[in-house]
C-alpha cells in the first residue's frame, strides 16, 4: 500500500489526508495541535467572487471551482461523522459607507463584470431592506448570491472524525526534519538532496516516520522545515490577522448573511453563525511570527464594524485571537511537485485556505495516486516562481503591496 505523511493538521492538511485515505493510501498526519493555527483564527468566508482582485483570474477560477464542491464536501463530512460544519450559502453583501467607498465598490463591480462573474448592484434602501441592522448612512452595495461561509472550528472537528474513520493516523508531535534517500545511495534517514528522494519525516523526539510521499502542508512554517533543499522550499511567510468573536443577545438581532464593508477606505467583514456568534475581521499585518492580540487591532475592528452595524455595541464580547496566514509573493497557493522527488507542496493559501480545501484535497490526492496534477491546480505549482527568476531557485517570499486590512 502506498503511504503518505502529511506535515500539518490545519484545514488543508486534514482535507488532503482524508481524501488521500479514501483513495487507498496509508496516511499519517503530523501536527502537535491540529486545527490550532491559521484555521482556528479564520472567519470561514467562502467568497471567491466578492474577493476578486486584479491579476488573480486563475485564483478566482480555482475558488469558484472549490466553492462549487463545498455543498457536497460539507454534506459528506456531516453524513459520515454526524458533526456539523456550519456551512451556509446565503450570499455576501458588500457595502460602502461613503461616496469614496462606493467608488471602490464600483471598481470591484467593474472587475467582476470583466471576469465574467455576477454580482447585483444594490441601492442604500435595498441594502437596509435586506439587512436591517445596517447603519442608515450606508450608501449602497453589491450582493453576490452564491457566496457562503463555514465555521472552520466545526469543520476541523468533522475532518478529524472523518479522517479517523478513513484510517488516518495522527501523531501529535512537531515535525523536525524531512528525511530521505541522500545522493541516490538508497539509504533512508539522511537529509534529502536534489539527487535523492524525500522518504519520511523525523519528529521532534527523534522518531522517524517513513513514507512513499511527504506532503508539506505546514502553512507559513513550511519554508523553515529542516531537510529541504533550497530549490524545494516554498516562498511563504507569516501574515498576521487579528479577528474578533461576539455573541448576540436574545433581543439584539443578527445578520442574515456575511457583510463586507468598505469604511472610509478600510475593509472590514462580519460573518454570522447559526449559533448567534458574529465574527469580525480581519487585520493584515507584516509582523513576522507575532501572534499577539493588540489593543489597536481590536479597536480598529470594533470601530469599523460599529460604523456599519451600530447594534454590535449590545453584543457580548466572546474572544479576540490572532493567526498567521501563509502568504506568497502572488497571494496564491503553492500546489503539487516540489522538484524534490517524493515531496509534494500544499501551502501558501493565504486568505483562502478554508475556501480552497475541497479542490486542494481532490487535486493533491489525485496527484499522489496518478502523479498527474488536475488542471485547476496546474497554474499554482512552484515552477511559476522559477519562471519569474530564470536560473534561480524560489527565494524568500516578498510581501506584496497591500493595505493593512484584508479578508482572512
């Protein structure tokens, strides 16, 4: 039986492990605390159309394909495990607070139309009719009916249960090093090189886990794992995001769908849960591996959320947390072969890890079985960075120009 070891137990790593086990592989996931990283701090927005950006047409296609799979993906998890995922597909409303914000909304709409995706333009009156909690000052917006959301924490619980049912083994330890056959001499347990093959993982306690395939899904930490030759290192970096969770009281009312707002040029989003929770996010900060929740971050999120939805002042404060998204130079994931035989890269999903879980899992599981990468994933291999810099391996990730507030 073909074996695979997956380094990383976030929503991406668990989804890949589950689908690979369903394809008949013997799978082991290595993570000291599955679901505790970027996945735990994610809001779970499924918004490929709402979040469309210039120069990201391939990523838009990938997101749309993954969203198309989400209803069956979520339903299968719940059917197999009895665990709810919080999946809902009731659209996203994007609103502008003032005239300048509406100009931004207009640019987004024009880009959506250029890419051939649909969103409905709404007047201020129509926005408030659909979402009565919106402040009367909101000028108008867009409705993307096909967008959705999921609760990432519930999703992880369902994935853990489904993976266990499929025979996936969990090793709750850190991965210390990728091991392999070095220099073509056939010996396992040496540091892999371009002439060898990845053949397993050494854990923090020194235990070695051998496997036919090593799947690197460790988020922003993927680039720092020992044992990787420089040319096989994915260009990922940590991008901090702070997020809040509020709890609506019995008389407070709740949004009926996710709302993304532009407030005096700043982006903020509010994602309702079926259990009366409201998630507010998210900052985007180039602060390295800093996971502190800051007073400034909390204040900015509450300020802009309250501008759009004044009623949140009556909500209970449940949690503030921060996570580290794996960013890449072009904001898109790194999927597929690494250039080192036996090592498959599944990282760099940035703000879209939860959205892209279904299609990523299918594409990677298919690759492990056939060594053929599914068409939607082909634009996202490591090779694209090598093409940008001829003759050079993919170097350290460079932060893109970005505002300090982005979806996550």
